[in-house]
């Protein structure tokens, strides 16, 4: 119903136009690309200003003759547009980036287009774009994109393909996912896998197995305090409970989640009414059951979108009107039944054919089996085995030597850091070799405004406001009584770095000194230290710390503990 969850990380937002004045596109182009993306992300719900930022990004990229960045700009434009217009922008993204060397392009354009087509219930077109995205992602060895594409392909496969094959594919996708647990998208893709596997088990009439995976999704949603995802999994559990014959529990789950229907995809309404009808019919409440089945019929009449459940719905309606002696209505639904069965069979054949011809499931399991066979053959040949062991020992020795050399290098860097002045202030500003007037001319901002911004930044640094994970360019600009363009330009010239690097280095500097002087702080986990310093993840903190100091925070803490008196 919220298929696919993996797209939660995508920029699919409800449109909202703020009453504030639209940003000036020409002035926005003075920002760096990175700052424009940050600004877009902060402003995305204000569609007018978000579009202005995306347009500025595109024009800046055109001026630089950078087709990949142009593609990125059109993709951002798609995120804040209506679906039909968004698909057109994504077509431009794809056209501009087909020959790009960037790891994310053009696959990302196909992925977003596939998603928009999926929520528009254009399943065959969605499948085609997901297949193409997967092929590009595989070619560029982009595992995150491969997993996302597989989830999209599986979503269509679960509707119109072979359910056993769909389950097999979902499980292979899950294995690929767990081989890349360090991915930033692991959490989102994990939820998508739980949903996909559960859906397959429901289709295969194995509700107990489905409930195991849906329950895991509920646990993850509660852990993340994600109300929408929680209720989506509750509704999915209602489907499985209905298949299991636990009708009262199914009805409770379906009704509990129904208040969040506006957050679920279009196909949700059909599934909700189908399962509610199924529950009431099983409880011998025929009137209510037929009421919900007729809602399914109304949705089909309005949208002409096929679902696998339609034949059963029409079969129940035919039986109901036959029992009531209403031959005219019975004939009407019999005609609809024959019509949808023909169309569904044709669609299933078409989709399964496309999957067989154009889409190849990653041969991870097959490759693993082949490797095992090869190893067994190798083990049978004793001489080869000896050479293999010798090779392993040589590799192990090389790895050990590399580790020792790396530790020595880290130790030298640590000692050099410790030799520095204990309370030295981080040199954030670039040496000022010119007069204030020259600075003003370079920035094209008055001296008074520059001086005021610098004073505000001093307060920002002194009060350690950078420790908040919610620090954004627009919010800081507002606190400095200026706009984001001016603030970005001042930081770039006076601090010698862009906004993101400036904030990260302040946080790293704070963590360095705090770990050095605070023994309690050193007992925190890396994840906790990262959170305390304003980083969103342990990985981003470790990377920033290493970039600044040449050693990882874990090594720094270990050495501090070993050297304490």
C-alpha cells in the first residue's frame, strides 16, 4: 500500500506554496551547487521557492556546460512538480545524463520515473523504467540503486507475475541488502524488503509467514517513531489476518490504519475495500460485504486500473445477485467478470514475458553455488590446495604488514596532534591580506553587512550553536539578520570553505577538545558522540574527523585512554 517503502528517502512531497516572496533566481545563482542543494532541501515544501532554486541550479549548470549537474537540477524540479510534469522533467534528466560518468546517473532518473509511474498505476511502464535503472546501476556497480530497482521490479511482479518467483526474487534482494549493511539507505530498503516478502506470502496464502515480516516492520517503525509506516504495516497485517481467517483482528487492524489512508498509494483503496468485503462476507454480514465489493467495482469503473482481486470480487457479486433473483444485475457483473479475467490473463502473460526477456535477477545465489562447486574441485586436487593455502598465508601476511604500517602512521599523526597547543583556537578564517573595502568589492556586499555577519558568526561559534543537528543555511542566515546568499558568500570568502564544511569542522574541533579533556565523554559510543556533536550518523562523523585530523575518532579515543596518567 505504501509500496515501495524504499522510496521514503526520495523527495516525494505534497505541494505547498508559501505566502512569502519568491526568491530571485539570478541572485540564487551566486551560491555554490552544494549550498543550492541544501537550500532546496530546506525549502522543498514551499514549491514556488523550491522551483526557483532548482531553476537557478539548472541555469548555473548550463553556464558551466555541465550536463550531469543540469540533469540533477531537472530531477530536483521533478520533485516539486505534479506527476505528469515531473515525468517530463525526469525524461530530460535521463537524456542529459545517459553518457554521464557519475555513479548515480542516469539510473536515478529511471528510478524516480518508475516510482511516479507506479503510483500512477502505470505498472508496465514502471516496470520498463525499473528494469533499465537496474541495468545501468549494475553496470556502474551501484548496489543501493540495484536494490531500489529490484524493489520496484518486485512490486510489479507481485501484482502480475509469478508469486513464487516474486518471493524468490525478494529473498535474493534481501540477501544483497544484508551484504551492504553499511549503506545509508539500509534502513529504508530493509523496510521495503519486509513489506515485499510479506506481500508475497499473502499472495501465496501463507499468512503466518507474512505476519512474521509485517511484525518486524511494525517493530522497526516503532523504533523509529514513524507513525505512517507503523500504520501501513498494521494495515498489511490486516490483509494477512483476513487470509488466515482471523476476521475480527483483521477488521480491527484495517480500520485502525484507515485514518492514514491519505498517506498510502492509490492501490490502497482497492485493497482495503476488498479485504473489508472479504471479512464481512466471511462473518455472514453479506450486506456490508457487498457494500465494500461494490466500492471496488466503482474504483475500477472510474480508473480502469486492473487488480488481481477483481475476478473474485465480481464472482461474489454475481453470486449475490443470483441468490436474490436479480438476473439483470447478475448478467451485468458476469460480463464484467469475463472482461477482467481476459484482461488480467493478458496482462500477466505480458508482464511475465517482459520480466523473462528483459530482466535478469542478480545471480548472487547461483554464483555462490558455482563458487562452492569450484572450491570442492580445488580441494580434491591436493597440490592446488597447498598452493591455495600458501596464497592465503601470503595475503594474510601482506594484510598484517599493511595494518602495522597503518597503525604506525596513525600513531605519528596522533603524537603530532598532541604536540599542538592544548587550547589552540581552530583557525577558521582565511588570512585577511586585503582591506575591508576590497573584501566588500569582492563580495559585492557592503562593509557594514559583512562586519555584522562576522560578529554574528562569532556568537554562533562561541555559544556552540553548531552542535545542533538542525543547523541549516537558511536558519543561520535568519539568525544573522541576513539572507542565505550573503551568508554563503561571506563564509566562502572569509572562512575559505562552503557552509557544510564550515559546520563540520566546527563540530570536529569541538569533539577533538571535548574527548581530550572529558573522560566521561570518551566512554560514549561513536554514534552517541556523533549525535552530541550534531552529526546525523556515526559514519559521517568518522569521515569528517578523519578528513580533518588524519585519524579516526575510535583510534583517537583509544590512544587518549592509553596515554592518560
